[in-house]
C-alpha cells in the first residue's frame, strides 16, 4: 500500500535476488528503517523480536528463511533443522506451520542441489498467493461496509479494529484492513477506531501509521474505550484479524479481542473476523487447545515512545516489585463472531460453514 507517495510491501527481495528486505516494525511509527535478512539466523531473529509480525508475514518470512538456510546447507537434515528452528519462533499463528509445511512439501522430494532455487521460487509463490488472498478478503469484506454505508446518509462508516491486521501484517492489503482499503478505493466514506493494543501498541504504532500514510481517516483510542463507544452508537462494525481460527470457528487473536467481541455482542454491533484460509487450523475444534504465546514481562512494565527531546526511548510504567504477566493472545468463542471474511467469501463461524467454503482443506 502507499507510504506517502511510494508503494511499499512489508517484505521484498533485494536486487541481488537473495537478500530479503523488511520494514523494521519495532521502529515504527517514529523511524522508517529497512533491514536486510541474509541468513537463517537473521530470519529467526526478525520473527522472534517482531521486526516482522502478523500471522501471514511471519509465515512468508519463515519461507524465505528456509531459502537462506538452503544456501548454506541443502541436505535433508539442514532442511528439517531449519523448519524446526523457524517453527519454534512463535507458537500461536497457524500460518507459520502452514508456510513451513508448504516449503517441506516442495523441497523434500528434490535433490539437495535443486533446493535453493526451488525454495526462493516457492516463497515467491507464497508472496503472490498472500497478495491475491488479501485482495479477495477486501473484495468480499467491502460489501459489508457498503451495506452499512447505504444507511448512513453520506456519513462515514465507523469501523473498530484491534491490533494490526493491515498490510504490515501481511505482504500487502492486510486482512481486517483490506476491506477498509477497498472501501477507500471505492470512495465509501470510512472512519476507523484504532485500539492502541497494549502492551506492544500495534494499533497506535502500526495500524494508525499505515492508515495515516494511506490517507484513511482514523482515531486512536485506549483499549478500554471500545465498549463505551459502542454504547454511544459510534461503532457500526468491528473487523479484526486472527492468528489461528479453529475448524469449529473459535478465533484466536491479539489479547483484548475477546473483550471487544463481548462488548459488540452486548450492543448488537456486528463482529467480523478477516482471515486467509492458511490461518485455519483444521486439526482443532476448540479454541481452548490453541497454544497462547506468553511474552516477556518488560512489554507490560515498559512503554516505548518518542520523548519530548525527540529521542526514542522506553519508560517504566509499573510499580517497582509488582508481578507482571503477559499473555499475547486470547480466544473469542464462535458464538460471539458474526461472520468470517475469507478469500472465498463470508461465512458463519462454524465447521459446517467453513467446510462449505473450503471442502478440500476440511477433508
Ligand atoms: O503479536 P502480533 O503483532 O504478531 O499479532 C498480530 C495479530 O494479532 C493480528 O491481528 C493477526 O496476526 C492477524 S494479521 C493479518
């Protein structure tokens, strides 16, 4: 999407055809820094430290990480070791396991010397697939926004989103933000309520940044404001992303998503979840079985930002000696989800409905 007047993707291949360049998302919104990934260790570091984050982008970065590993050693053992190391970077998002399995299926049957080029080719296909998928999510999801706009008499449709499920979390377009970008293209007036999304502030730092750079009207709110705005009738629809959706329709997303879904349910606000099918874990029925990433306590105890003297720094916001816990995701049960916006269309949050859209994957 657009950053001022330039078109960017969250990740691309450099001119040497091997190096992967990423926008370092730990530096946004105050610094726009491009980082080069050359080795498997670089790819692992980028995912673990969240220089790249968001379920689909984690998967694609891991796919290129396999290519980087193959350049050093393309044996069977090296392939399996790279897959295992990348898989261990972050536990919750399905797309990581999905992308690594795609790489294994393509590379394992080949001779070792064929694997380097094949890995980069397959990763490139996954990039193209991600862009097409996200674009389709936008094409389906925009119809929900268009329907609401018909009742709004020219006033903007107010959409609440949580965390960052925009182009920074994918390659381009995003998932939850894709219908919003499409609405903007179609000249449907929209306004986005952006949850700040503590502890890492992906909403305030990333969603607000990408919407702002694209020229989309938005307002950042604290995480606890959503319910109040819904009571006042100021939210027409919630659209969020997901890191793993079970075959039964339970949705795992950034911590705090569940509370938004509860508030939406109580206030009759439609709550939609946008996802590529690579996010569906067909092996799980219940969201209770999804592994929830536990992240470091410093993400809760400290906040990063721009200080008044123009330096980027972090400050401690927790009383000394207090215990801190930091679960990164929560599960929204299917009965709170109005619908799932996928690349194949919109469906209810249930095995039956998902199976209608994805009969092959559902088996
Ligand atoms: O911890 P993060 O920043 O990787 O979490 C990202 C999210 O929770 C997104 O909502 C999710 O990955 C969907 S992205 C299209």
